C-alpha cells in the first residue's frame, strides 16, 4: 500500500487440486453408498419380480401352479381390474385375489357383493384385518403372524386332508362361523379357513402365499394343496390388483389434503418443534466475555498487511484504506511532536504541533492527514507516499 509496485500473487483461493483433496473422502463415501443402494435395489427387484404372477417363472412367481392346473384341464386367465374380476365370477369359476390389501374399501365391498351370489369359489391370499372382514365376513385376522413352517391339516376339509402337511403359515385367523373349516393351525389359530356361502360357493382364506410360489411348490404337500384349492372348477381367474385400475379412484373417494394427512400429524409436528428447539439450545453460541486465543501459527505482519490491502482493492474500498493509512500515521506522529495519543486524531492539536516541528506553516497538512478519500488507486498510492514522506521528515533529527 506504500508503493506503486504490483503486489505478488498470494491468493488464498482454493485450487481444483485442493478442493479434490478435501472432498475426495466424502465423494468416495457417497459413491459407495450410491453403489450399495443400487445393488440392493437391483437384488430386491430381481427377487420379487412377478410375485404371485401365473405368467412369471421367477422364484416368487406362480407359473408352475398355472401349468400344473393346465395339465388338469383348468384354464387360467389373468385380470388386473375390478370390472374384469366382477364380470368373471360364475359357478364354474374360481377367483383368486392375489393381494386383497391393495383394494380400496369400496372395491372390496363391490367384489364381495359380486362373489357372494356367484356360486363360485373365491381364494384370498394373505388378506389383512381390514380386507378379510369385508371380503370374508365372520373371519378376523390375528395381529401376531406365524413364521412359514410345515403344518398339519388338523381339520375335516377334504382338500386339506388329501394334501397332508404343507408349508403354510403367515397370517392367522379366527372365525365365528360354526360351519367354517379351520385348518393348518399355528398356536391354536388357523392359517387356512374355508367359509361356505348360501349360494353353493365358498371363500378360502389363505394366510401365506408360499404354496403358490415356483420355488416352494415341490415341498411337502404344497402342490397338492394348491391344485385342490384352485382346481375345483374348470376356470381360474387370477386377479392381480393394480393401482392403475380406474376403480381405485372415484368422486366419492376424493379427499382434501388435510384429510390425507395421518391423524397424528399435529403431535408429530410438535415433537419435531421441541426437538429443533433442544438442538438449537444445544448448539447455540455460549454467551460470555471474549477469550483471547493464540494463533496456531505465526503470521508475518507483511502478510497481514498484504491480505488487508488485497481485500480493500477487491472491494474498491479506497475510503477505508485511506482512513486506515491516515489513522496509523497520526498515531505514530503524535508522540514525535509531544502530544498524547488521545489527541492524535484532533486536527486542532496535531496540525499546529506538526507545523511547529517542521517550521513550515504554509504546508497543507490538514488535507493530507484529515482530507477526503482519494478518487482512484493512483491517488491512493500518492497519498501513501506523501504520508510516508511526512513521517520520515518528522523523524529526521
């Protein structure tokens, strides 16, 4: 700031190499997390691809069951909409509902109405408590599920007795119907329930889909049980509910945004607010006096001056730079002319004392030490030179 020589480049701006050195660890961790997520998603999607689909040959598909039924002259047809499923109900048809829990309450009611008087058989695969009470009135799902295991029939249902032990389990059910058949009990609760209908048909509630999977069909009596449950009639309609079914939405089902929010959202929001307040108190800056700390490294005064100068130049703060130069010069000149430092910034005291010391009353010292800021960088450099010259002259014996 005291000469016109360009300052050497000591920019502290991080280079690309420095940025890579600082962030490569984080970038590597993110890349590993992303790769792991993709791998897990791929494995899980492959494992469950085409689950309970009679056209799928994957482990969790059901193509083997469909081919086994075809060998016994049972035709399998896949439907994906409620309208197709309702239209297909008939005395000579078995309707299998692969995932009843995907159906809305209105869809379940309409499906139950269609199957009650059809005279055919309806097979529900692992319905939950809400759906089983609508699709099979009188049957209730137990909250505790059982693990898949080999269970004995333990009932008088001919299909179960002929199949023998099978790998059933999953959801367990109880029923208040005295004419219902409760089979394959796990801890005294049935995992297969048959409820007869007045029209001559019936409803089969199966707690787990394991007996229909391709990779489990050849275990125990799974194949026999699946064949007898689904092959009692010449036609099998395999209903795979989808969210794209137009019947999933209706004008009566439309709800506002607030109605779609779970009932506990208010308490959840309050808990988040309390947690945020506690985190703010924990991380807040502690109030108190400033504590001086030693710098971990020694910084040369020239580097500090150069850094300040670069900041001033970058922001075009010539007024601040000029003020700093004049203030420092006045602070150093005051003791040299016999004034206390407290009067160094008072023009009425400093200017006359300097004039008496220099024996030159005509020199314009007031504009030099207390004047306006320079208009450009050239004027600022000239001001610094004049202040240096004044200080050297005062210090001269």
